[in-house]
């Protein structure tokens, strides 16, 4: 897509900048390049997970050590981390209380298929924070979402679910349905799918109450699975009053609401739903809940929990399709208890909110200074800049703002100057260890980058 001006950027300058920054990355990272070569001998695609090739770099950067808001690479370069594992390390890399809990548990066993003493206190704290009384555990938010959908289909006797166009809920098969020209279409990038997802998944645009009402009118949708703020296609905020009205529609049609807080836990210690007075029937949270140790949780309201229990008791004996052997293992439970009690505190969030607000204001100022038609959105500790003059109202509008080439140029420019942001869009997180000087450094380099682009 060659053109003189793209999203307000001089594209010839952008391409020249990209070539320069790629050459600089290769020159400054010989150790990472050598390690990537070794990895290619036995790792599929040369990386432990294929999406680790989707960064802006010609080969993967190898992380040597990470702590707090920083990490170092194999070549000895230090970085300020505003990606934070795309939320997995939202409370900093290796937070001390979690590290101490892991060290204690390391000699006391990892997994036994039985509860540890941490189980009851963790569940009680989850109930206190999120306002849902009954909880279960998984190894990832993908698994937790998958399990919740299975439980709620069984509990309601309905086979369909509803998601929002452009959503992301991990690798759950059911959610990979998009709207294309107003019609539901199975996502064409999905590999190995052998049955039609559109038979059991309904998709509508976020913020469209009329479409939601129409989709639920048939009375065959078990639940709506939603992030309260869409995050993975670029942030999309709910319009004022949207969730209050949407919840009324769901109740009217007997459809349950599942809120996925995996990214929106940036909103506060109890997540977005608690902060904004929502009343979900179920809630899912993964990634940062155990300080980066693989773990996820899902909770139910009392009424839904009783329906779930009845469905299980009424089913024949045998495997339910819910749970994995390592779910709720002792190691993860110890890490989660420490993280909930000592890391995910009100004080930590207060610090993060101040810096995230400063970051968002600084990004807006830089964008305005260079006359770019971009916008900035913030949800608590999470901030994003998008290539559109006004914030998107739904997944289609957010998707139209994406520009992978431009994103990668900006990301690589920042990376070469010791700053990491999330690779797949333009998301930035601050953690409890992020400092004001870190935000100032990011803003200065971002301003320099925009100056070179325009």
C-alpha cells in the first residue's frame, strides 16, 4: 500500500526509517541473532511459540533477566518494559512476595490433585474482590473461558453463545467468528477448524443495543462472553449507559453474562465490572492473577453456581470435559495467594493510575504537537494510541484503524532505544515498579519518533 501520506505519516520517510532501524537492531544484537539461529535448529518457526515471531524484529530478542518494570537481553541491553507480557506481568516481573512464596513452595510440592491450605483463602479473597461467591481454577484464561462456556451451556440447556465482533478470549474455538459485511464468518486465520463455528456462535457489534436485542430474541443463547472494554483489536470503550442497558436485555431473555477481565483487571483491584457497578453471572481472569505463574480463575454467582451443580449431578459419571490435571496445583495457588494479598493492592493501583494518566496525557500532547489524526484511550493502568482521529465505537471501526506496518516501525524505533510496548497493537501498561522517569523517557522517545515520521 504505497502512498504519500498514511494516517498522517509521510510514508516515504516511514519506510526509510524502518530500513534504518532494522539495520540498527541487527547490528546491536549479535548474541540474540546467534541464539535465534541455534533455536531454529529444533524449534518450530525458530521460537517456543510461533507468535513470538510476530514482533517488529527480524529475529527474536532473547530476554536474559526480568525484574519489576525492566528486563535485559542476551546482548546486555537494558529495557523499560511497557508491554509487561501483554498483561501477564502487569504487576511487574518477579514481584518479591510472589518470588518468596514460590521459593517456600518449591520444597513443599508442586501438584497432588488435592487442595492445598492456600485454596480456601484464595477463594475467599476472590469472592471479596469480585463479588461472586463461588470459584474454580484453570491454567490459562483460554481454559477458564472454555470451561465456563461448557458449564453454562449445561446449566441453561442452550447451545449458542454470543460474542462481539473483533473480540479476543484466548484460543477458545467458539469465539473465532467475525462480522464481514454484516454477516457472521468464521475467522479465516483459524487453523485446523473442521466444523462450522457459526452454527453455535452469534456475533454482533459492541455498543449496538438493537443488534444485541435481536440476537437474543430467539431464547437460544446461553451466555454473552465479553470483555467489558474490548482490548485486543485496539481498545473500544462502552458508550455511556451501554452495559446497564445490555444487562437489562440479557435478563429479559434469560441469557447469562460472562465478563472476561483478563485485560481489564487494569481497571482496579476488583476489575472493571466491580469498578463500574456491573453484575455479571460469571467472571474469568487469567494472565496476571498469580504474578505471571500460569493460572486463571473463574467465578459464578450463587444462583448460577447452584444451576451448575445441578447440571453436574444430573450428568452420568465420567469426564466432564472441564479441568486439567495441573489445574489448581499447589505451586500456582501459593503464587496467587501472595499476589492477591501483597501485590494487587489498592496502593499499587493508585501508583499505576497516576503514571498511566501522565502517560496518556503525554501521548496526546505529542500526537497533537505533530498534527497527527490519532487518538489515545486509557482504562486504568492500560493505555493505547490508535490511528484514528476519534476513539472507535466497535470492532469494525477499531480494526479499520490498525496498520501493522506503521505499528512495527514505531515499536522498533522504541525498542532500539530501550523501550518495549505490546507488539500486536499500540498498548502500554505501567506496573507498580514503573517510575515517573520511565514514563518521561517513553514520551521523549515517542516524540522523537513522530518527528522523524512527519
